[in-house]
């Protein structure tokens, strides 16, 4: 039997829990910049834009894997130097996008099915926010 709190959680949308103050990357940005932003801003997910159009996503795990490959390919370079030779475009993954009206339950199910950690929230063609596994877990913990 569903409790009133459970029903309220099921009806909540990603728009109510998403992060809207996003830091984005461009296709031509380097992994060194992405690494600096992750460390300075304590962020784990970056939408990648080509002008204003969403073209992909880079997260902390992508950066770690790319860093290891870059260091293996440039063994004489410093880690920062190797990261400066790789662009975001080379390592980004396709972004999974949802509308702001998507329920948090549907968002969580989509993340589990696809094995992903975040979703980009769109308002038509415009990036409105990002919802992560952490955002959803935080909301579920409030029950």
C-alpha cells in the first residue's frame, strides 16, 4: 500500500530536484580544463555544448579513463600535459535527455536500465538542468 509520502515522491518531477546552475564544456575544451573544473567546483558531470546545442556529456569516470589512456599514449608528459592534449570531443558520450516533466521514478528507472549516473533535463531544445543519481537518492532519503 502506498503512503501519502510515497505517492508524493512518485509524482515529483526531475524539474523539482535537478541542478540548474550548470557548468558546461565546449567540444574543443581540453580534459585539463575539465579536470580543473571538477576539482575546483567539486562537480562530476558536464554537459558538452556546440554553440547552444547539447552534443554530449563528460563525467568523472570518463575523465579518469581518458586520463589513463592519455598518460599511456604520452608517457613522457606530465599528467596535466597529457590531459591538455585531449579534447572533450574525443571522450564525451552521448547524453541521455529527458523533459522537465519526467517523474523522478521514471528518471531513476531510466538510469538503472541504461547504467548511467545522470540525465540532462531539456526544455524543448534548451538545456534546463541536470539530474544525477545523487539528486534522486537525496530525494528518496527524505521520505
